[in-house]
C-alpha cells in the first residue's frame, strides 16, 4: 500500500483516488504481455507470407496438397496466438489499473481496513463507505402483523433514541420470512439526508395502522412518589393539589399518555415549585405532536 488519501469520516466524491497500490509487478506483467503480442504479430506476418507463397506454388503444381494444408494450419494458429496475446495485454492492463482505486460513488468513508505499507491480497476490503442521502432502515416484523403493512402504509422512523423523527419515504415488504424468528423483513427509505444519521445505527419504526383518542401531558408534569404516580393540578384560583394518575406509553419525545385520573382541559404544573409554568391540556385533532405537549387525538402506532 503506497498511498492512502482518505480516512474514516472523510467525504469522498465519485472518481476521486482513494488509495494507490504498488503497481511494479503488474507493470512488469503488462510489459511481458506486450512483448508476446509483438512476437505473435511477427509470427502471423510470416505465417501469412508462407501460406500465400505455398498457395501460389500449389496452383502451379509445384507443391502437394499436404504442404498447402500445413501452411494454412500454421497461418490459422498464428491468428489464434495473436488473439490470445491481445487478450493477455488487455487483462494485464486491467490488473494494473486496479493499483489505483477510485471512489465508485460520492459518500462518506465509514471505515478504513488497510494501513500504509501493508501488503494486500485480492479480495481484501480496503475501505467501507455509505451515501448519507440514500440510507434505509430495516425492520423485522412479526408475521401476524406484516399483512397489515403495505406500500401505502404510513410509517414514522425514530433515530438516535427518538431524538430525530422522520416519515419514511418508501416501504418495501420482502417476500420472504425467517423460519427461526417467524418475522418478515421490511425496508423503509429515509427522506433524503437526515443530520446525524449513519450506517449501522439503531432505529425504531412506528407503523401507523389506525387512529385512537388519547390524552397526553408533558413528561415533566408526571410526578412519581415511591409507588404513586400523579400530577399537580392548578385550579382557576391558582390553588395546587396533587392527584394520582395512571400513565400509558410515551407519545413522541416529551409527552406521555394518561389512562386515568385526568380530564381534558385541566391544568397541570410542569414545575411543582413554580406554579407560573403551567399549561392546559385539551383534546385536539391532528397527526403531528406539537413542541408543547397537549392532549390530542393521536394516531395509534405499532412497531
């Protein structure tokens, strides 16, 4: 390995030289192939001349049919030898071109597998890369649920511990199942380049299969006291009292579902020590969770 121009994390454009390998052995092989090609060309010229001369003598009845046949066979053998030498030169040139490795596409280098001065063999990986604008998520879905998923199904992808949430641009259900896990693989395309996303990271997929009315409050408003879970309610007169509630699953990044103990329209304190920081929960229709959490008719999702 003579030269390494990029390392992990670098962005590479299509056609740029990534690494250079010592090409002296390949160059010597190419030179030998070219010499054999020149020899085959000279042999063909001589065989053609002998064949034409023998054919003239045969027409004049000076040589036998066997001599003509031998001259013709030598001429055809010289032609085949020339074709083989030409192919050998092409092959040697191709092998030498492998000494200069260029990027097959524009992307980001994910890993470098070689060191400067290292001896590499055919088949050894040199670098691994990916295209940030063309990433996809792969999910294994149980067989009893995959029948409800199709190309028109909406899906939300949570990346990086739900810090990034995007809508899948495409859904492809592979027509094959895993006999050990009884799951079917589903591919979901990301909508372009998502900042902070890279190959191999964990993602969670939420398939939107229906609608359900759910009441939600900010996660900061939920208070846990030993075995009790509740929230501080603020009355119209500004009085604060603690009420026990029962929570469900998380909704989005900063909201949680309330199963019992709270009604839509009641105020809950985000900070029990600062009553001025309150919000009123109310049921609204919509499919997107706003930045300030509110109780709403949220879509029911399963992953």
